[in-house]
C-alpha cells in the first residue's frame, strides 16, 4: 500500500511538472521604444487597414478616452475584464515590446512578461494572422500617440484571477497556428476566410460558446452574443427574411445598411464603421466567403424571400389601415401603438439610410429571440457623424414594459408571421435593469476616441 501511494505521489509530481512546463512562458526582454522613422509609411498605412479589420479601437478605447489607451470594461459570464493599453507608452502601454513580443501575443496569447492573456483578447483568431500582417500592425500601433494610462484591475473571482489557469484553457480549446489556404477554393474566397477567421474574428461574436467561454467548433458562425445583442447566424441558419447574396453582404459591410436587410446596429455598427478603411476587394472577399457558408437557398427559402419583398414593396403610409379591432389582445394593443409611434417612418417608403427599415425584411423580428428588437426599441439608433446614416429615437422613457411587450407581439405576428416570443417580459425587465450591458453605437462607431485612428494622423 505504501509503495502504491509513493507511486501515485510521483505520478502527480510528474503531471504537475509537465503542466508547469507547458504553462510557463519566459519573459521577453524590454526593447527601446521604436520611432516613427523606423517604419515605412506604406507599412504603417497597411497596419491601419488591418487594425480596422481587427476592430482594435473598439475594445482598446474607453468611450471618451484616448485611442487605444485601454480600460474598456468587457463584461463576461465570469466577471469584468478591462482592456490593456496598446499605445507605445513604455510604462503603461506596449512601448517596450519588441516585434517578437507583439507577435507572440498575437500567435500564442502570451504577454511580454510571460503571463497568459485572457481570451477576451481573441488570440484564438489572431493566431491565424500572417507574420507580414503582424509586422504591419506592430508598425501602426507603435506610431500612435503614446498615452500614459494604467489599465484597471480585472474583476474576476478566484481562481480565474490567476493567469496560470489560462494555460489549461488553452490546452483544451486553443488551436494555435497560421491560416491555411484551401487549394480547391479561389484566391478571393481564401482571402475572405483569412479575414473572417483571423483579424476579423467574426466567430468571437457570431459563434456560440460553451460553459468555459470557448467557441463551439461544431457550431461555427451559427449565432452568438455580444455586448447585450444577439449576433445572428452567418451560415444557413441566418434568420434574414431575404437570403443574403455576395452583393448584398458587400453593400451592407461597405455602407452599414442594405435596403433588403436593414441597418447595422449594436457592436456591428462599429464593425461596419471601421471597415471603411478597407479596400473594396477585401470587403468583396469577405462577402464571397460568407455567402459560401450560407449555401444555396432552398426553393422554399427563396419563395419566402420573394414574399417578404412583395410585402415590403406593397407597404405604404396609410395610417388609417390599422384594423381598429377592439380585441383586448397584446397584438391588437400593439397595432395601435405601432400606428401611433412607428408607422410614420417604417411605412413611409422613404429610401434608406434616412427612411425607416421596412419591417417585413427585419432579421431582428425573424430571429429566434427578441433581444435585438428589444434593444432597438428601447435605445434607438444614434446618428453617425460625418456620414449618411439611419437614425431612430429610443422609446425607453416613453413606453412601459407592457406597452413594449404588446408592440413586440404585433411586430412579430404582423411582419414575421410567427407567434410572439416566450420570454419578452423577462428580457425587457433585464434589459432595462442593465443586466445585459447593452452597447448602443452609431454606424461610425461610438467607441472611437478623439485621436484620429487613420495612418496619417501624425
């Protein structure tokens, strides 16, 4: 018995030593902060485009703060994580990071000092980024204005506040390695896959996660959650009434709206805003790749789309068209509210981006849950600055939960031809209370700090 215990202890020691060896990462010596003259201007400009794809400013800029200076609060199911300062400040930012240290963070999710990074920084996607693109990103970030601002301490319980634990997460869920092209696909398709799976990290929002916060590999882009919003499926499960095409995806990503699919809002508004720095060819490549994931629509799906378009084309501002039914049902009460508060814009047939979206074409109303519809009605859509954009007032201070619930019942039945969602009342209460930490942004991205994030600002 004693010998068995000794062997067990030795085995545990070997396992512990192996885990420690796997988890331990050496620090990389601090480097002298580079100067702008150390980088080619063309490389910096390329880095600006890539940073836009990665939407770096969204997480690393606190609203009203300096660009890339961090301390943006990211609520997770496990606690709040605050983003780091990625300006070239040598004390509080990444000014002492060499290119090798930066590349390791992108590839392996490890900081310069050897500590593991939380996957709120999507290194599980950034590991796909090429060395050439990492070099350009490094050049761009190292030529931003240096901001002295220490990041706030994360609010995580034990043992999640111990970064060594993250090595176990990586062992289970992290697939390290650069993107590999698919030989049977076109260069355009492969470029789109590289941008979506790598810097674009679309799966971070649009793929559901397991109990450990890792993306489910068998549900790639099948729909997820982000900052209090539902991120719709980007595969064949897309709830869009009209099937997406490469052309409509391209227009939506390029402009932030499409007549058949509505307006980008929530976190997606910032994505389309930042993609403005990308060339048309990259936007087109993303669209081609995503269309391939959605597959060829079935005949039934095509027919539903055509019916939705016909219903949208037949819409007109006829306020008297409300049925006037006296039924005391949620949908009947909601119809009255719709014609009083919504129809003036949404039935006006004014073209977008200034006219209200035609609700026959609303993905939010056809979605499996009501969260996005609730968010839009409560908080509206703020106007962008310096560009054409849609705008909608929020009704949080005007309608109570019962009125909104009735309105949603009508919208769901009238425009999606589906029964009302089951959990509208509870979601309304939780959304008003701040439980879901809903982010509301205009299409040009409210998270941008006052510093110009373009490559030629300095």
